[in-house]
C-alpha cells in the first residue's frame, strides 16, 4: 500500500512530434535521474500507441511505448518509482501486458506502479483491433487474467479472445502479490472497479464540457472530488472492502487541462486540502518545450513543493 502523499512527475515523452528532443533516451534518463535527486517519488508516462491524426490536430498527443520508456527511467535510477498513467488495458493481450509489467517490476526491483484506464479514443481502438463499446468489461477481464498470471500457478482461463490452458508466467513481479494497480476514471463504474479489483483509484480533474469526449464525468472543484470520494466509500461499505483505497489526483493547474503554471502558496494549500480529503498521491505535468525549460520547471517545482 502507498501510505504517504507521493508526487509523480510526468516525463515529457508525450510532446511528439513538435518537440522530439524531449522524447529521447538521454532525456528520459537525465530527467529521471534529476527527479530522483530532487526528491520526487515517481515518474509516469501515458499510453497512445496509434492515435488518429484528427485527435492530434485538435491538441492531442502521441506517446512513447510505456514499458520501454519506464525501463529507461528505472535503469537510470535506484529508488524512483515508475508509473503508467494511464495504461489502456484493452489495447493488448492481457498476458502480454502482465508479462511486460512483471518484467518491469522485476528489473526495477519492485518500483512499478500500474495506473490503468478504459480509454476514450474510438479510432485508436479500431486501429488496434480492440472493441470500444466493450472496453469496461474488457478492463475487468484483463485485470482478472493478469492477477491469475501473476500468481505463478498454471492458468486455465477462457476469455473473449484468448484461451489459456496450463500456461505459466515468469518472472513473477518483485512486489507480491503484484505491483499496486490504480484504476483511472471519474465514473461510478471506474470507482466500483477500483473498490472491487484494485489497490487504488485515479480520478482526473476535467471540465464537465469534456465529459462526452473523455467518457467520464467532469471534476471541476474540490467539492466535486469530495462527492466522488464519498461514492468510493459507499461502494467500499457495500462490497465489504476493509483495505484503504489509495487515491491519486492532479492539481488543476498541472493537469492536462491546466496552464502548467503555479503559485506556490495556493498550490501547497490545494495539496493540503487534497490530503484532508484522503488523497495519497498526486501526478503532475510541467511546462517545457526544451530539455532546459523542462528541467528548470522540475527544479522550481521541487523547491516550491517537494522540499516544502
């Protein structure tokens, strides 16, 4: 379990094709090393293997492969955790995904955090041969399959597009029974999935106007978040969950809908308010179109918030 408020920094690998210097091996390793030295707890990457040109033209983004990117980050550091935020489970065979996660966790000596999501880009689903309409059920199926594979025993399981008959996976994850799994999304279905199938939940700050595009309700204020947290606690009681649910969030200014600028005092106040609501980790994205600009933002945020 994650017991303290952790700070996870988004690696700038999602700024292709405009800023390719931010998505190189040297940048991943140097930024990860710098983040570890500055006191950040983790770095994260997102997951868009094949988005549509229309999505990119409207302000969307590409990403490097999450497992390859995080392997570079892990190899350059010793204590920094490496996080997917968010890995789209429907895009891949569940056992291939489970093997990639187990390998990353093994080679990083147990530093992996797995944030997963249902996804929202229908053209990307179509290009990857994944069924968009069934993505919620697919998430449940993939999670169950990965947990079975990580158990180490032969797996007998028939899924919607796979048949496992006496199959065994090696290596096992370093963290046992597996790395912490965090479910992304603001919907009641996502919260229920987190409560019943995972260690944590990642609600996302977003305007209500974007709810149709993202396929999840907006969270515009701390009160909105508090209402969603209340749902998580009601569902935990309903399903008899006794283990605390790790909750991660993103300060609005440092989210995908923010301006990536911050005033230290209000931001620290916001983080304190999030902690009071029960948030145990925050993910942040920082500005920068060059490595130097990004490093400057990394250092300033460390001075303003991490060290404070």
